[in-house]
């Protein structure tokens, strides 16, 4: 009985194996139609890796980013650069092709280029509000003015543009920070990121040069832990040059994919006009999206979008020559005040002219008008400073 059962089991297994081989042969020899894939799947779809910030998060969530890229058989992938942590990570991501388009102020964008990163500017913003970069102290500090900082410690990052805004304000009031060339009136602590905010709150330095509207700094304002003793100089070098917002991309990628850069700028413009529209009526929705995507409290996301110090969005500077001239002006100023970086690393005028990609500015083949002059047909616009008062 046992012998017959074993025989029967062996026959079943052999039949199963034969059927499997038969199916395998049929699959190899005969074309098999599958319902798993649609009939017209593009084989050359491109992907653009774009830095995740408030506005790109909103553009993606509203579907505008995908809509514009789909027109070019492409997709947009948002890269949260801050999640990688550490200075220089952004440059590494750009260099190895894991990031194609990213946002920075003019100064760090220029520094990337001066350090050898072959990138180009594809968009530049207009002059920012002076509060884009400030020098702050703790709310209960006995420091009231810049003059009170003499002999005290000032913390900021040499690779961050608030350092330059603060230093310009200090120099105007006849004081300066320590540099590698000379000792100043104020001790300088080179520190950045979350470590800087933590050290500042712990009292490791007395004043902090930073952007108010960032994920690490905005909570200090929301919780009323700080106050400002100076801003960037109105009409100064930071406001008219070094602090202008920029989008830049790797040169080779931009040369190969100018239509995708243009698609990004169209989606950016659509999102910014929506944020400005109806006297800021959409900011609550935008803050909800930004909070979720950037993993920050909504109160912080709203502050970053609404406050006049915002680095999230602004109108575009459309003139190629104006963009070039502003970068030259900032570099010349930095060299003039013996900046530790630009006295050793500088771009020639021709290098700066090539740094700004003319194709994406007025008159260029891929220009997108992101200026305030391009009036929206159906919405009432506001400025960040107006929105900040509400």
C-alpha cells in the first residue's frame, strides 16, 4: 500500500514537472501578450532630480510639476538634500548626477562654481527683503546693538551667506569680526546647521548670523526666543547681489536637457503666482503641504512662507546682464574686504558670464517670464512684506 502511494506521488510530481517545462517552452517560443503593461510605454523617459523645498513640494503635491514634465516625456524626482546632512553634500549630489536643479542664494551658488563645480545659473530672483539675513541675540540678552558685540562672540558659517550680510552691517558701524588675516573687534565662531542653533541656545556664542526663515531658525521666532540687532543693509551688497535667490543646474545636464529646465521654471512660476495670489489666501494650504513633505511643524512652515524674510519664493530677475553684473559686484566686494575665501578663489569676468546661462533669461530660447511685470489675469497679488503683516 505504501509502495503504491509512493508510486502515485512520483507520477504526480513528474506530471507537474512536465507541465512546467511545457509552459516554459511555450513562453520562450511563442509571443505572450500581457495585461501588466500598457501598450505604449515610453522607452526613453527622463528623470530630473530637483531639490525639495517649500515651493517644489507644493508644485508636486498640486500636480503642476508632473504636468509640465509629462509634456516632455519626463518625471521630476524631489531630493531632500537636508536629509543627507553635512556641508558639501549638495555639491557631491550634483557632481555625481543625483541632483540636477537646486536652489541657493547667489553667494553659495558662486562658491560652488569657484570650488570647481561646473554648474550654471538658470534663474535669479529679485532683490530680497533686508531681513532675509539677520544678526540675532537671545531675547533676554543684554546686547542691544552691534556696538555691544565688541569683545563678544559671533557665530555663523563662512560657507553661508548670512555671514556676509552680518559682516557688511558690522563694517558699516565700524566694527569687524576676526578673519584669518587680522583680529577684529568681535570673536568669530565658524559653525553651521543644527549644531549652530543648539550652541547659540546653550550660550556658546552671543550673537548668531542666520536666515530667519529656515527650519532650524523659524522655531526660535515662533517661540519668541530671539530678537534681531541688525539686518542686511538696505540697498547694500547682500540685498542687491549676494543674497539674491538662484536656481542652478549642472552645465552638462542643462545643455542636454534645456527643455526640462524650462519645464521646471514653468511649474515654479505657476506655483509662485498661486502663492502670491488672492492676498495670500493659499498660504495655509501650502504650509500644510510643506510641513508634511519637509517634516516640520506647520507653524514653522507657515512662518517660512509668510514672513518677509522668506527664502521660499520670489519674483524672477529676467535680465541676463543684470544677473551677471550682480555676481561680479558681489565677488568684487568680497575681495575688497579681504574675504578669506574669495581672496584665494575667484572667477574671472568671462567665467562669471559663462556661469549664467543666457538661454534661460530674456531673449533666450528657453526663457520663462517669472517677473512680477507679467501680470496674472485673474488674481490679486501681494508681496511677502504685505503677507507678513497679516
